[in-house]
């Protein structure tokens, strides 16, 4: 007899599961996003359930941990790419996988970006909404006064300063993710003033777009300058997810050709607030990894 869905084993995924994860994305009408999956599976911990018929994965997600996530109650883990195959939708598979991930985390705080569709499930599991991010997309067409902050392409010598700034702003060490940016992104740029690094941003390829993220800057003018400099280096549309508290940046992006696409809820489990300094954290590397 076939194994009941409730008894299918949950296993750890590896980079060898890249194609199966991309197939699962495509099954649900998402882009395949193999480039993003490759980063998440390499830098994070994937969890999945195999289809007993041998047709790929029933469900999958990725957990990316930061800081001292191996010590109880410390660090932070971001959950992303939560997917269930269409043929198994609405049968409790996603809930079971998420319960497993929450149990595996123990007392380590968790965060995720939830779509309106997924939000009720996460609320059932004890997640609370603490903020929102707005996705915007389009060809950047500069208009109005240009930002005054100075930017340039990052070099290998900038990496220590980028890591120090990132840890300060994000609130936790994520060296294992940020050191992958030079190979993952098509562009990595920094802003500086008086010889001091004041921000950095990357643009990485995702299907027909370039995603801007992370976007970390000391102020809105610096964030604008980083986005404008990244836009100058690509013919693709830009896409990014901006914390809605950064109203000035969102207004500027929309005035310069990017259109609003969707909102995601920023949710937390096991902690009342995200660490770090939100005033300098404008956009995540990807909503799937925090």
C-alpha cells in the first residue's frame, strides 16, 4: 500500500537536489530560480519530502541561519522557498513541513516573509507580523536631482569592511552568506565618504531581472546612489523588496520607473523584533533568506 502523506519522511536537501527544487517551483507557477536555489542550498539547510511515486519533491523549504544559531535562544534563522507540489496542495503537507522546521529550530528565533496566501498557516504556528516589505519592479529611468553619495565597484579589499558593516546593521554575523556575493551577484558596489564605507549593495540575476539586495546604507541618499549605480550597469529591469518604513526610497523608486508589485508580511517566531538597525537596512539579499 502507498505510504500515507502524514508518514512520508522529511529529509535534508543538498545542492544535488537543485533541479528537483527548481522543478517544484515551476510546478507551482513560480520561476525556476535555479541561481537562487543554488545559493540557498549551499549557504542554508534545505528540508524536503520526496514524492513516493518518484516524481521529484512533494514539498521543500530552506532555512538560513545567522549568528550563533547553534546555541539555544541565540542567532536567527530565516525560512524561505516554502513550496508544496500542486498535486499535493491543501493536504496538510506544508503545515507538517513547517512544524518540523519550527521544532528543529528549538528556541532559535525564526523569521520569514509571508505572502497573503501563506500568512494564515504561519499565524497558526505562532508567527507574528512585525512589518511589511513592498516589492517593486521595472526599468530604472532616472529623473529629478541625482543622489549625491559617491559609489564605486567593490574590490576584494573591501570585503572585510563590508562584513563589519553588514554585521553591525544586520545585527548578526552572516559571513557565510555575504562572502558568496562576489560570485553570486553580477554587480557589487560600495559607497564611501572620507575613506569610510557607508553602504553596499548587490544586483544578482533572477530570470529576466536583476534583484537589488542586500541594500545597506547610512541614509536614504546613499541608498538611492547605490541603486542608481547598479541600474547604470544593467539593461534588465530591477526588482527589489523594500521595508515600507523607508517611504522616501519607495517614493523615489516609483518616480524613477519601478512599479509596485506586491506586499509581503515580515513575520517572527520566538522573538519580538529583528536584531540590528532597520534604519540602515533597506532591502534583504532575498526575502527567502532574510
